[in-house]
C-alpha cells in the first residue's frame, strides 16, 4: 500500500534513498511529467498566506547531487500533511508531483521548470547526503553588482552580512535591502526567489572566512568605509537646501550635503536598546525580552542599536544630524561590539568616534514629507555618511546652462 506521507517510524525500508521508482536528476524532469523520483536537499522553506487570507502557500528551494536548483510549491492541506518533513538542510526522496513551466512574471530559481507537490506525492527521509560541492554559482564582483542590480536579472554574490533592513512591501512584491561586505561593501535587494546560504561548504566561502581571520590589511579593517551607490549618485546640495526642502529637491528621493562635525552630543552613550522588529526604543528590559510600546508587546526581542547625535556646520549653517546603524561607519564597529569593548574614554572605539570631530563628511538624506518639520527645526536623520575624499561629487544638469556641471556644497 502506498502512502502519501511517511513519518520517521515508517522509513526503515527507504533510509538509503531507494524506492520503487529509480531516482533521476532534476535536469531530466520533463514538463508535465507526473511520475518521477528525485533525491534533494532542502535549502529554503517558507510559508506565506494568500492576499485574500484564504489559504497558504509553501515554497521550497531544492538542490540535487548535480547542483541543480528547483523551486517546489505546495498548498493548504498538503502543508499540514507534510509538516513533519521538509526541514531545511535535510535530504529527502520526493516521488511524484507535477512538473510545470514557471511563471516568469514572478521570481524563480530555475527558469525552465518548477514542481507542484500533490496528493500523489510521496516524501521519504534519506541518509543519502546531497552536498553543495556541485553548486557552481558565478559570483559577481561587488563593482559589477552595483551596475547589475536592476531588480530583474538574478546574480550571485558571496560576502558577510552587515545589515538586514526591514521588508518593503508593495502590491506586487516583497523586497528587503541587505548590506554585505567582502573586501568591499555593497547594498543589494533580495526577492522572493533569493536563496541565502549561511557558511555553505563551497571554496569561495572558506576563502572569504580565511581572509577575514588572517588578514591584517587595511582593506579588512576598513571594509565598512567603502562607498555605496546611493550616496555617490545623490544630488549634492547645501545644508540650507535640506533644512528648507528647497524646490530643487521636491522631485528627489535622496540628496547629500557636506558638513563638518562640530560636536558629538551624546558621546557618553551613543546607543539605545531597540526592538528587533520595529527598531524603536524598548523599556522594562527583562533578560532577552523587553516592553515595546510601539509593537504593543511586553515580550519583544531587543538588541543594541546606534543613535549617534551630531552637531554639524557647512561653513554657513548649523544643524543636528542623527545616525542610527550608519554610525558604524564613523565608530568602526557594531553597536553591540561598542558596548562590549567600551571601558572608559581611552577605549579604541571611543577614540575612533572622537577622531571624527572637526572633519568634513558627506551626509545622505532621504527627502520625505514625514521628516520635513524636523528638518525645518534643523534636526536631520542621515541615511549614510562617508568621508568627503571617498565621494566624487555627482554631475547634474542645471537650468542656467543646460550643461552638466559639478555642484560642490563646500564652495
């Protein structure tokens, strides 16, 4: 008798990954084929609800022994039926289901085919190992990624995750901005088909870890100080233009200005306890949880986050700039590391922060109506900060000449 779900107690005859049907490779699957058997490792497993709230969809990303990736989908009752299986990083023999051409309107890991698991599907645990050795992604350099990240074509990168920003949702998709580094630094956007492998057993990952552990080069120490795409491309304006939201900024999402750091207002405590979900301040900390009034949750997870407040001047005007996570650029370590390393004012991290005084930096500002009243009060939240010498002033077209010229706020 054939069962559509096998639990661990009924796997004794299939522990070696064999079954009544010979296993084939993913590449051998034919469109609309319904009888097949593959040996795969689960690399990703997510469950989402439909927009109308009626039902759920589970998406899997699987890899076989040849290193071929494929997405598998199952719905509603089948999700519950297979809930004890399909664990990330475990290996299974999956037999039968529907092989379909993917809908290329949506992101997918395999442009040729995808799987839909059905009531005819059999899933068996197996001891047969599917390694990642045959996975051969073509990694782009971070320099190439900056020009390639158009949100349409997929690409592969390897690096260390520095910042994971909140999910951005619109009616058509969910996206998340992630900042990663190797010997450089880049911001990329993940999609629903993005596959994130943590410390995968591939040579490029091992080489990266060895570099970070063993290198004493300036690049390994100052890797966080490289520039990103937004700050280099944003229009350079004067500080007063930001304060007053001048007409030339009305159509811009971001702008940048140059100013000197005059004072670090909260040098003694440039951090705060923040909710890991909403990033707002928490209170009544009790071990690993705290009270988040914004989330209305008395048991929110929390972390340490920067809140560095600066007084800056561009030679004409003065304003107060707040840096959150990007304060890491000035201080040279994460907020958690700062708290762990700080002993007194002689601490390296504290001295690094104080060394920014009387130096000029480029600040990136997001122009939105929500912050307009704060900007008029000369209170500005900066999205990024870099040393002036790291940024080449962008070229913009002016109405006076119709030609391109460089606008430098220092002049």
